[in-house]
């Protein structure tokens, strides 16, 4: 009698469904995203190989690894064939990749442009499903003194209290502040609230002789600088 629950050995898989062997013989660059994910999850099921399962997961996230990188354990566990352990493996691997990318960028000690500020802050604000408001505090020579989380908000808004911002700046004896927050929606255009808040904090800074040098809006695909656009 045939055993329909018998596990298929890896050696019985078609060549294209054996990503570990492909990596060993052809190198890591030869593998597709789905094949790399298949190595992470290890096995599929009687009806679906690990590669097919990985393709299905990627298709759900529009074949975008950045979108997959935002998925939670609960979301990934909804896929048939993905339990909590496999979900954690995927999330951990994508996080390692993100951190590797961050570590390849030399630490910036001085800010000479909006790009410098963006490179410092992007690791903190990418792949978030909520808004966060941060400040970069700099000294007279534009040396970075500190980066501080001011507040966390919801999907579309966060509140930044000027009193907290300038308390942090005075504690560090900062001469300049760069405001930074993210838009989880991916929209780089500043809202009316963003513009009003920037004006309010800039006006307060002038009274304390602490310049608001810029305000960055960061998304997964880039950033908007109030300073570069002449809005501040």
C-alpha cells in the first residue's frame, strides 16, 4: 500500500527545487529570492515544495523584499506551511541583511548635508508601520552630539512636543537641531501639520539661539529635506 504521508527526500526533488545544492555548486548569486527563502524555511509539504511556498509568499508581497521585511510573525504564520519557527527564521534573516547594509556605511561624525543626516537616521526609520519623530543634535562645528527619539505615533501621525525637543537640546548643549520623522505610507510630501510644526519649532529655536537646520521626512524609498527644498 502506498503511504501518502511519506515525506519526499530532498534527493528526490527536481534540480530546480534543491536550492542548497544549487548554492553549493553555482554560488549564492545564482539563487533567486524564492530559492534563498526556501533555504531558510527548509521544507515545504506533500503538495508544495519549499521553493513553491517561497514564491507564493513573495507574490503576496509583490516580490518586494522590503515589504516582506515589514511582515510580522503573525502575518507570515498565516501562510499554509509556515509556522512560528519558520516565520522567525525569515524575519531574522532579513533583519541581518538590513543591519549588514547599515554597517557597511561608515559612521558619520559630522553633518554637511541632508544626505549625511539621512544616512544616519534611515536605519531607525525604515520598515516601520508607525510614525516616529527623532531629532539629531549637533554642535557648533556640525559634529553629531546625539540622536534622540522624541515620540512614537500611529500609522499616519505622531506628536512632537517642542518642550521635550528643546529640553533634550539644552541637555546636550546643542547649537543646532535636525528634525526627522518617517511616513509609513511612503508619501514624501510634507503635510500641512508637518509644515506648521516645523515653523513652530524653528521660531522657538530662534528664541533660544538653537537653530533648526533641517527637517527630514524619511520613507523606505528615500527622503524629503525641508532645507534642500527651501521650506525652512
